[in-house]
């Protein structure tokens, strides 16, 4: 190992002008960053990749008594994810003991206040500090290398105090992305030509930037690994998620955040967050590091649960986000006049100047030190407060309690209309109302928070219900299972029912997954247009997944046992009956598509029954799957028992109309650089075992599509359209010149266009192909068929169409109720009403040749989130099935696969993939 460091130092000497001073000087026996890498991380025009980073971690761990390296699992591409645990040697010697203290205090169950005080006095503050989640945000990994070395070698009093009082978990969230981005950047020998804006694919295998939108769902392996550390093993009181880029004309955004505040979590989280944010700003200012901003300096809020730092709030942890400028290529801070006047949210402005990665590194180090200093000085209070929040959540779950939402406040105002009272005080505020309304409206017994939720075993889609429960488990939620029948809320429940009580430390997360989000109306100014939320506003997971559950408002108990398994498994599927002609399988379970795809791959005949069918006491809705008997079919059905699908043996084939399925040549359209919704769709297709290939616009524009494909899927974001048009289309990002990228990726360049691509797609469909468009990609659908027309539009002076102004209609990432016709093949297996994810989408009106599969029939369809002008959806179409020649065009107006969360609407895509070619073959 020593030889490698000498070689690294020699290379550095050759590469560095005039033996430049290292960013971090050598201290002690540990290899410094300058010694361990060919060029010191933080230097201009250099990025260390994950291979080098991993090697350095191992070298430090081998020689330092202040660090322990642990393997927390594999990334999507199979790399090991490491966490460097840094603390004093004495703390590391009894690490399990301190971890158990952290667990007891965080979960709070069975821990009295006196016991909590004793544990807090003994325990150590646990702090998570990560790097690299978004791989093109390169500051975080390069700086972490230096932060680790400095903490492991420094001998000053502050560092020793930090190590004595805290246990720091340094994680890396995205090994694959770091390897991709660093290697791409360093591929050019000329440093001035190095860049990573043109990386050819997403920097997480499937979801790119959305790896920071997966926290409550935890479907990507990296999220699963990180969540396990945060909420099932280590329970840190502080979770510091580091990002870039900072606001224009500034250096770094540091909390606190702007409103809205999510009403489900403890206010202690927010007050501690503001304390810690102030300490971070104060450290920068005291060290004369200007350019930090907070609140109004950036759009970040604390509403949405899906991000790493925000999911922390629902687990009683302080979640921090910083966004800093910088990168390996030097840049300049511009002069933005509005940032030059000091104010509360920008206390120390910075002027224009050249900026280097090493500058960002020093800011990042100061921010990390500020966080650790706060944790050290407030060690007992942090530990005690995480217990208080957990104990309070348990207490609230065991008594009648109310969570006040914006709708509740509106209800009070409505009840007090014309009866306001003047308030005589120096600071005049909103008028007061009758205090009795607090009890009758805000504490209406019918609006109590649930004491728990019960999910019975007779779910329509049991495997999906298990997936929902596993999402809770992956977030540390306690789940119980009934060992015997019991009664709750005056209703009887069978053994095997799952129970999720709200009397647990992570009550805020439980409520946020089961209850609707009621986002406040947030206007730019009174009477002004809506202010865009930082992310989505409504995401109730139980509703997105179509899970059936009962809300229990009164206290209850029963013969329950705690689920102790890491994850639940669906009950094995059964073969029911004795007939020998074949099997019928219901269409309700999403896993039925895995079975179907396995059968089709093996060459087994599979058909859908177009009409409802009854088998013994079981009624099958239209779309039931008929599998004629064969040895291969019997083998596959037996092997798929773990999927949780029941197959009913039949003595004879069912009568009635059938739809014969066939193996499908499926193309999933993507663009150079990767489109995130296409990545999520790719992951979904793999999970449900649809064979497919990824298709780029150049291949589409080459024509002869029917020779290669039966179905082409265009996810949201894959089609660009006119700015300010009727549809929220994809972003037309600048693509690299072909000569500037390796030959292997040149075929990925290009864009789907109205002039070149659309006519070829029209010919493809007319000749029997199927096109499926999702969300904003329905701009393409409107080009292919005049029967697909945007419904909520205005006509501009030039005759073109524009979506309605946000003052009139605005639904940013919310759940809305839609009616569905499950007798239509596109909706086989669905319920007559479904919650759909709607994110500034465009519904339709239909012309001849198109039929409605799902539509909006209510003036108040909003179920969870925020909506302006929701009444305008009434009478419009959400999902359409259009005939075009011999083929099919399926326009899925809402985002039916959004971040792979709305399991209840996956069937609209999956059915379309199989039904389109089947319908064409039958013509």
C-alpha cells in the first residue's frame, strides 16, 4: 500500500505546477488525499471516481483507530456501498452499546422519562452525513475525502470533543453515479475540454435525480440500504444530505426552509432545524465565508416526504439540505444585484469572483464542523428530544387527538362567517372568532386522528398490499399481524389481518402514508397566481397502491404479534379445484402480468376472457386469464406460487369471447442523457418481466418500425413540444455534438419531432402497431390522431393552443379520483373508481374513433394534494383508446407509472402493451 501512495505522490508532483501546496496538508501517519490519489481531490479539472474513493476508505480504515468501515449493501449496478463510522477510539470500542441507546430513545417504546434522561446522559449524538446522491453534484464526494482525513488526523481540542460526543456516519449514496460521472469527466486528456453535462445516461441506473424521491417507497437498492441505516439500525438524530447547486450570485443554501410546513410531524423537528441552520450560517459568517442564504433564497420546503432529508422529519430526525456551488471546472460567481443587500435570509453577501472546487470544499468542511459542533454541544438535548417526539407520538396514538389541516381552518372560517371579533392588541392580525368553534369544528369527534389502520387478508391484490406494507417496514414502521379473529370499531376482523397502529414513534410517517395530504393554498401574493411547490403535493401511498384498509378511530387491541421479518412475503399462490382442461387466473393482481409474460416467453397459449365469468363461488371480472392445460403451463404455474397468484383448475374451457395474447416486441423510447420517467418505466418493465428494448429517436426516424416492434411506449418527458403549448412536454436539453462523444453513444442522439418522427409513427400504428403515450407525451398522441384533443386550453392569437393559466387551473402532483370502465380491455382488472396521479397534465375531449376508458365525473375530484380550478376536470377524459388504421393509440393522460408508486394504475400500461398487438392480430 505504501508503494501506491508514493506513486500517487510522484504523479501529483509531475501534474502539479511548481509543487502547489496541498489542499489538506499531511498530518500523521495516515495517507493524505494528495498522497493517495493521482491528483488531490478538490483540484481543478480532476474528479476521483468511486474505485479510487473506495480504495481510500479502506486504506484509512486499516490504519485509523477513529474509523470503522461497514458494508451496507449493493448498489443497482452491484458496487458495495460503504459507510465510514467516525468517532473516538473509546466510542468505537462500544459501538453496539451506543447504537442500542440510539434505538431505544428513537423508538421510545417502553422507555420512561427517567430512563430516557439516563440514556441521553450516557449516549452519543448520532449524525449521518452523506455524499454523492446526485452524482453530477460533484462537490460532496470530493470534499468528503478531505473531511474524513481531517477528522481522523486532527489533534485540536474541538475535534477531540466532536469525536468524544458524536458518532458520525459518513455514507455515499450513489457509487454507480460517481463512477460514471468521474470517468466521463476525466475521459478527455485536455483538462479544458472536461465536462459531465453530456453524460449519456442517468446517473443512477434507473431513476437518476429521482433517487432522492424514493425515500418513502424505497424501491431502489440504494434507498433500501440507506433507509436501513437511518430508521432500522442507527436512528441518527441529524441527517445531513449534501447537494449542489447554490442560488445564483451566492455560494450555498443552508436551512431553514420556506413554508409550507407539513402538519404531520413534530414541531420540535422544525425548531431544532432552525437552531442548527442558524449555527451553520453563524459558522460561515464568523469564518468570513460570505454568500449563504436561507428560506426565500431558494424554493426548498419541508412538505414532501419522499426525499432523504425530508423523510427524516417524519421519523423525528433533523433533516438538513445544503446546496452549494462549485465543481472541478472553475467558474465565476456572477453579480446579481438583488443578492448584494444584506437581509435576514442572506446575512453576508458575496461579490463576483472566480470560484474553484477547493473553495467549495472549505465551505463544506465548515458546514460539517458546524453540524458536528451543534450535535456535540447539544448531545443530551438531541437524544432527549428524539425520545420526547417518539413518546409524544405514542401518547397521541393512544388517545383522542386531532391534526389541524388547511381544510379545517377553512371550515372554522366558514362556520364563523359574519361573526368575527376584533382583537385589541398592539399588533393587529387576522380577526378572532368564537372560541367555541375550536371544540365543535377543530376538535369535531368525527375528525379524530385514527388510532390505527387494519388491512384484511382478502385484498384485491394481495402482493401489492404486501409491497405497501414492506414500504412501511423499510421505513422502520412497526406492523402487527392478528393471530386470531378480533373486533375493532364494532367490526370483526379475521386472523391474518395486518394492523398498523399510530401509537408508535414514527406516527407522523404512518399518518402521511395513509391519510390525504391537504396542501395549503400558497399564492405568490394575496390574490396572485399559485406559487409552485418544491415537489409534489399529494402522494397518499395507500391510495396510490389501491390498498383497502379501515381507519379505526377508537382505541383497540387484540391477539397481535409484531412483524419481526426484515420484509414480508405474499402468501403462496394455490391451485384450486381438480379440472384438467386448464386454469383461470384473476386479472386483479399486478403479478398476474409476470405469470403471463413467463407463459408467453415459453410459447404457452394465453387468452383473456372478455366477459365476466363465474367458477364455483368465485366471480371473475372481465379480463380473467385463461391458460389451456399443458405440461409447460403446469410447470410455470407451480413455479410462480411465490408470486401470490391463485389459479383455478377448470374441467372445460370457459365459453364466450376471448382475446388471444401473443409475445410482444416492445420498444421503450428514451433520449440521450436519459429521461427519468422512462427510467422508472424501464425498472417497472423489468420487475414485471416484460421483454423490451430501449429505442432512441434516430431509430424511430429510420422508419420500417413494424419490422422491429409491435408496441412503442413514450413515457412522460420523452417528447418535446412547443413551449407554452397545451401539454407539459419534456425539456429540450442541449445535446452534445456527435464528434464530442464516443461512437457507442452517437446513435442515442436526436429528439422525437413533429415533422420527422410523427408521420412515421402514424404509419406504424396504421399498419397494426401500438403507441402508448403517458402524461406530457400525449402531445405526440394529439399529432397522431385528431380524435385526441386537449380539453383545458385557450387559443392564442396565432391560433395555437395553450394550457389554461395557473390562476384558473393548477394541479401540481396530486391524487384525483377518476371513473374507470373495467369492461374495456385497457382497464381489465381495475376498480370502477381509482385515484390517479395528476401533475399539470392535460385531459382530453375525444373525436370519432376514440373511446373513453377513464374520465372525471366530479367537480371535486381532488383526493390528496392541492388543486386550483379542479371543477374544470369534470366531463374530461383521463385515459383514451383510439383506433388508427389497423393499430391502436392508447393515450394515458395522467402519470400512471409516476415514480413507480401508483400500483393501482400500472394495469393501464401493462394491459395496453398486451392488448394492442392482440387487437391488431384479430383484425
